[in-house]
C-alpha cells in the first residue's frame, strides 16, 4: 500500500530555524491549513504542539475543531461568518466590514487588514468604522493581521506593505485605547516574510506554513536557509511483467520497449493527488529511476521490480517540471494515503 512518511527530525529542525529567526516558540503561529499542506492535519498539529508551539492557523472551522484541543489559539483563515458554537481556542478571520456586520456578538476574531494585496481585509479608510463596530458588537479582537503578496520576490513590495501595516497598527492601537479594549496581537509575516526580515519588529508573531514543511520560494538572492523537506511519498509494486521489444505500456501507448525489459506497476496515480504525467517527459523518482509511459488514475510504471519506490522526498524538482510551486505538489496529496512518522 502506498504511504507517506513524515520526518519528525526534519520538522523540528525547520521549526528550530524559524523560531531562531522569529525569537522563540511563542513567536510562531503554525499554519496547518489544507490538511497541513497535505501532510495530515492532526498528525502535524500533534507534532507542532509537542515541539511547544501554542498557536495554529487552519483553513476552516472543520479543520479548527479537529485540533482545537492542542493549542491556545486556532485561527480560521478562510471561512464564512457563522453563529455556530465554537471551541474556546478558535477565532475567525474577519476579511471585510461586511463580515464584521455578519458575525454574531462576542465572536473571537482576527481583523484582516488590506495593506496592498487587495485579496482580503478592510482598507485604511475603514479602520475607524471597523473598530467602532467591533466595540459596539463586543467582538473579541484577538488579533489584527495582514498578508504579503510578494514577500518571496526580489523587489520592495514587502517593505511597502509593511509600512502600510505599521501605519494601520498605530491607528488601531489608538482606537483600542480609545474604546478601552483589551490588548490585541498583530501579525503579518508568512514564511518568506519571516525569513527575509532581520526581526519581526513589533509584530507579536509570524504565521509560517511552507517553511515548516521544508520549503521556501524566497528568491535565493535574498537569502538561503537550510530547510529540510518533511514529507516523502512512497508507492508499492502491484505487479511485474516482461515488456517485449516493440510492446507499449499504458494509456495512449506512449512508452515503447526498445528491447525486452522488466517493468512493474506501482500503486499511486493522479487519483492520489500526484500530478498526472502524460508520459512524454519522464518523472524522476527519488532514486533517479524514470517513469515509463503515462500515469493512470491509480498507478504508474517503472523499470525493474523493486518492491517500493520513493516517488519524491523533495517537491522542488516536481514543482519545476509541472510549472507550479512546492506548495501545490504536497497540498494535493490525498488525505486517504497512510502517513507514518519516521
Ligand atoms: C497560507 C497563509 C500563510 C502561510 O504562508 P506560507 O507562505 O506557507 O508561510 C500565512 N498567512 C495567510 C493569511 C495564509 O493564507
């Protein structure tokens, strides 16, 4: 049966790198959204909690409830206002003034501020009315945050957005004082933001996702880091045969044996969340062997008869081949695949 390995030592190593950069374990919010970037939400949440992290962020309420017992704070990044009862550790990102209006009184929220990405958040001109509404509705403002659109790129947008957030912070802090609201936390950096800065400034923590899992898309001209990929994907052999010279294997008969050869079929396909390859350009396995022919929904072929094959233990070459980013290679992996900690 195909399986995924999760390398605990690598995960803790990456957390060491990030905590050193951020200034300690209290300065990281572990981003565990989308099944912990395909690694397995509950398993990675348990490891993050064992390491000593106290805060996490997830996609939706369903994910939040799955790990609410493990953290002091679980932020839901992408869900809609709801009157559903939530565990005490859960708070919801409020991405617009309309969301503030729709949220029931007393809900714990993190206010999202648009510092320039224009994907979500209230804008500068809405700060006064948003804070007045938060006060009037007795919303519990646990945090105020923004998100960078180009923190991994070699340009100055990160600094422009950061300056916009700093300006907003000042006004929000003044309004918190004005209304006598409790102190709140401010956060902005994702992995690349944290890795490229000298310090978090007066942000309370960073929200790190991809770097915990061992990857960064940060331009190497800015900085490079010793991060170690946490996940590896393994397939198991289903069957073996001799492909005679001139015979072709798989859909579309793309691969032809130029001489008699031993060939085996393995139990992972695009239904497991691996990118479908069309067979015209082979995919290189972790041991250097090359896929043969086209990938099926549940299987693919390789030369030889090894009982297992590691399809990848580093998503970067695959990301390059499929014109995407490491995020997508790992996040797509099916939740059904068994995960083993090694
Ligand atoms: C996904 C996400 C993050 C984490 O980003 P990484 O690049 O994986 O570190 C942080 N904040 C928000 C709002 C996100 O959506």
